[in-house]
């Protein structure tokens, strides 16, 4: 009789334990499904990417400020500029794989120039490695001359390397001045600040009230094409420029 009672008690105990364990399994299934839904969410990035290889139509590029262009669009703008100046232009760096050269421009005499374009923010200066890559890569395109065109500037070591290997370079305000004097690049015009100027008695240079980042006054200069721009009065120690 005792054995039957203990057998019944055992069956009841097993039933209770089975009932307690069943809801805990359901909870585990819910938690695993919630983890799966969380991992499927992806962040959305809608910011402007200067390094993008996309290129908008020419009419759009001709109306864009330099700081709103991608690297590919800056190269395209230079292509249009050089073609209008009488050069034959070969776009080498389309898609980003340029090997150190973006454009090969050929003048009417057949003289070739390897061009490296850098659409950089003002604080992002061209490094010495870029100059070395251009010097080495120009031979692959049978170029005699080489030119760096940047919206920022070159570092000190990069300028020394460029001068040593006779690499010409356009930077900052000089680039802006050349493109504006061309007449076909017409970015949105902002209200210009009033600039007062005075003539330096010790020289014939026009001195403005604009201060360079080094603290010196900016003076009016002309490039080889005759276009005017503001240059640092502390040149050649400082090569900062600004468009007029």
C-alpha cells in the first residue's frame, strides 16, 4: 500500500515540475527573436562625401562652389577649363585609379603635362608623397612637365620636393582666381565684404586690410596670366593666397 502511495506522489511531482519548466522555454524563444530584429537595423548616412567618385552633369559642376564638389567633379571642371584654353585633355584618373596622374594635357606644340588634382578642404594640405607619385607617374604618360592643382595648399616638405623636381603647383586663391577669370565657372555669389586698401610707400604694392593666417597683411599680386589675387606680404616664407 505504501509503495502505491509513493508511486502516485512521484507522478504528481513530475507533473508539477513539467508545468514549471514549460513557460521558461517560451521566454527564451521570445528573447532570441527580439535580438534578431535589433540586428537588422542599418544606419543611414546622407552627408556630403568629397571623396565620392560620382560626377554630376557639366552644367551643374559649372555652378558649384569648390567646397561642394567631389574629387571627380573637380577633375571634370579642370578638364573643361584646359580644353577651353586650347589643350587636348586626356582624363586618366576617372573612377579614382589614377596612379598619381588625373589628367594629361597637351598644348599646341605637342608638349605634355601630367596633372594631379586635389579637391581638399583648406586644412587638408597636399603631402610630399603626392608630389613623389606625380614625379614618378608622369614618365608612364610620356609627360615632360607636371602640375598639381589643389583647392588647399602644399605642406612645407611637399613644396620643397616640388621645387626640387620642378613640379608646378596652383593652390588656394590662385586656383579660384584662374577659374573665375575663365568666365564659365559661375558659382553662387555671396555678398562680398568691404575691403579697404592702401598703397605701401616703400613699394608699389596695394596692401589690404585682410590678414593672412600668419598675421601679415595681404597684398595685391598678379599671376602669369595677368589675373589679380591677394597674396601674403610675407612671401616666400608664407604662400597663402585669396581670390579678389
